[in-house]
């Protein structure tokens, strides 16, 4: 299984047969190593919540590739109205797909899609974290969230191979809180996400990696376009 980081919270997963993209914020993402046109093969898109910097290029990508979108119910319903094929889930619920299993966990954040020209925010349901299990490995993408103690339970119930944790602060956990999250989740490796995209979420990912390393936790500070094999 190949994991590639594309900046912000966008992470791609290649199982060999299937290509999956989580939170595809590409256009308008100053850190993205991708352009939308470069994405030719895509089987599934998984969305953690309805903010613009996570929904991103979902609609045009789904239409150009035929990818199915897995998303919280309200967000999935909105995307269905845009002629996108979806599978809705809710927190605590999961489903099996040809590539493996997806289950949504809670996340403490907001979820609304902004339409600036109408000065309107469309409610998109509860935000979620994502547990994806494929090829005997489990990836936890926390989405946008603050620290919450039930991360301990997630770590106890699931053997997590890789945890993708936001460290940017301001809108999500900062590095100090993400250190606690890394300890509670007991993941084999941690990938920091959701930082440095905008000035307000500037962080030193190497300093964060060093902090968790001192606690015996392996961290992987990928730059956009870099990959790791699980």
C-alpha cells in the first residue's frame, strides 16, 4: 500500500488495484503538488467534512474519473444533487467496499460549504474522522478536529498502522495537543497534516516529529508529493 501526501489534508492511498483520495483540496491549495487534470485514475474519494478546503475538487474529479464519493450523509446528499455518485455514512457507521472497509469516527469541528457570492453557508452535517482498513492495514485520518479523549478508545479498539493528525492549530489541534493524540492512538506511525497551508496554521512539523520520537512514537514528515509504503 502506497500513501502519498499532497499538502493540507489531502492524502492518496494506492492499493495497487484501487486509487483513493481523501479530502482532495487541490485547486487553490498553495502546497499541492497536483493539478486536477493530472488525476486520471481515481476510484474513490473520501470526505471528512464539508468545508471548502476539504471538499475541494471533489465534484469535477468525480465527474472526470467516475469516482464514488464516501461522505457524511448530508454532504453526500448535496453531492448527489450535483450528479455525483456517493455512498453516505454517519459517525459510528461503516461499510465494506471493493478496496476494504471504511468507518467514520467523531471529530470536533464544523462542517459547512461556503458560497461566497451568495454569502451563504450550507450545513453539511457532522464532521468525521476516517478509519480505512485495506490489505490488513488500518489508516486513521482524523479530519479536522480538536483533541478529544475518545481518541484513547479509538486506539484501543483499532490497531492503527498510520494516523494522519492535524497539527496546524487555530482551526484544529496544535502540535502539543497532537502529541497527546499520538500517544492515545498508539499508531505505528504518525503523519502530520493540515499545517503551513495558510499563515495562521504555520507550524514546524520536524519539531513535532521530534517530540513524539522522544516518546517512542515514529513520525513521518512527508512533503507534498512524497510517499511511504505500508
